């Protein structure tokens, strides 16, 4: 618990404003282990300093209180080594970082591989279960936090609470991405409930193209939930490109509140993607 408290405090020092500790229950109601409520640990005088560190953090509970507006997590489950992990799933859903007590060797890692099951909508409106593996940032010791400092500081510098800030900070959030002119007004007009997730989608696309080699890969290794449009809907995805030509921007990713969509196309000659549209699902 002492190392847990110091690790959480290290994150908070790197980003005093943007750091929030989200737990399953309120801190003073947690059980560290069976038969050992946190109250017993708090009552030990040698743990007073560590408890003070935790109290200085902004905290929320339960996990859903840490979700961006429009995200409820009801259509997705996460597992680690076959065990359901709500906290790590919440960290992945929010684009945050999981933090664990260092009670087992499996938590001695800066990233963890999770199995994600989620409901996906088919072209005909029916749903099916999609199973995939995702990575989540993680820490269980102060040394782990040190490896995440660059990401923490970048998150602080790219924070946005309005669509206007998303557009104005695009050089920091997604410096490699390209946009059609209409996207500026679309971002500025975004609903407040969409800002956090759209920012995350832009960051994911930036990370994807940063590692993309068009000479050896047909497309990037997508970091987020990216997919192509159904054939019957591609007719809706044509936009006038920067050079005046009409092209199909059929790649897309979702954002809340549903049915928000961000449409783009690959631009291999520039090793990037070009975003054409951010708004309500086309044709709906």
C-alpha cells in the first residue's frame, strides 16, 4: 500500500491538474485483502504518511464516474489471464493508466495485455461479439511511473475541454494528421460530451501513423477501434479532397454520444491519414 500511494503521488506530481485516482469503492471502504479492510492499514501509525499522500489525490468511485460523458462501458468486458478486470478495463476505456498493488509478479509491468470482448453492430443492425487483444498502460511501482512520464506530460499539454481547443491544439495532439477544411467547423461545434473521446481518437490515429511504414505495410497497426465502412455505405463516404478530386474516406472510428463518426482515408505518400468528417453517422 505504501508503494501504491507513492506511485499514485508520482503521477499526480507530473500532472497536478489532470490526475484523478478512480477506485471501485471509496478509498476508506476498500479491502486490501480478505479480512483486511483498509481501515486496519490506515490505523497503523507507520502508514500515516502514505495515507496522507492518497488523501491529497482527487479521487472518484465507482469506475463509471471516471468515464467521459457518453461512455458507460456496458457493451465491453476486459480480462487479464482469464480473470475479469474492471479497473484495467476502465483505464483502457478512458485512455488512462491502470495502477495496481505490487502483490504479484504479473503486476510488475508498465503495460498489460488484456482480452477485450465488445458488442459490435453489423451492417443490418444486428450485433455480434468482437474479441481482440489490447494493451493498457500500467504501474505498480514508482519506477513504472518514470517510464510513463513523457506520456503523462504529453497528456497534460494536449488537454482540451472544448472543440475549439481540439482544433487549436491539433499541432500538439496530432501533428502528423491532415484535415479537410470543413473539419475545423465540425470540431468547433462538437458536443461537450464528445470532446474527451474525440481527443483520444486523434491521439490514437497519431500513434498509429507514427509507426506506419507504407513501403512494408498496407495500412497502419491501428491503436483504437478503426474499421472500414460496409460496401453498401461507401457511397456516403465521398468528399472533395484537398486537390479538388472526389475520394472515398471509408475508414472510420466511433465516438459518443452515438452515433458519432470520424471518417478518414490513408495517404501513404505522406505516411499519414487525412480526416474528412467529424459528426453524426453519415446517412443517419
